[in-house]
């Protein structure tokens, strides 16, 4: 195994994520299971495309991964739900997530978790950067929203 610091020789994606984490615009959430890193999820609070994250009301979940041999055990649901609770605590009212239009497993998962509003069809991922640090063109994916209530609101039942 090789571990290295993201430096000038790192990929444009690594630089983009590290820069955003250092600025406090992004959080990295890790799922540790039996002492091993088995899942991860990033939250972006503000992006150039405000449909994804606007810095005030909407936060964007991306790079969600669960180790293949541990899928289907509820670990991904626990990770996403934990992070959603954290985002709610910060006062955000909407959470967005992207999903490949052919990824039926994640479409089912995200729908079950309340990501029921299809905002738009996207062809650029704002968190996947090319060598010029521009959003990379990618296969078609949907941007989905989940409306969440702010926990301090008296009308909130969650």
C-alpha cells in the first residue's frame, strides 16, 4: 500500500478535493468497520453550479463508496443517514446527490432515502476535474434532491 500527500503531482481531482477541504467547503466522511476503511462520502457546501450546492440551503453529497463485498448490509444507508443528520444540524434544507442513470442499485437506495426530486440531467460532474481544473464531461447522470427539515423548526417531525 502506498500513502502520499496530495501535492503538485497529485491528480487534479485530489487537488480539487484537498483545496476544498482546506477551505472548509468540503467534509470527508469515512466508514470504519472492524478497524478497516470500508466506505466514504464527501459533502460539498458550495459549488459553481448552485443547483448542486449553494453555500446556504443546499449541500451536495458525492464520491459515495462502500467496499463491494460489504454492500447490501445497510452500511451505506447508515453512512448517508449519519451525514444527512449532520447537514441538517448545520441548517441546510436540501441535499443533492448525483446518480448515473443506469445505476439501478443506487437509484433504489437514494429513492428509498428520500432523494425523490429529479432536478436535471447532467453531463458534467462539478467534482470531477480535468487537468485544467474544469468540470469533466461524463456519462449522463441525474441530480436528485432530498428536502430535509431543519431540526430546530417546530414543524419538523424527523
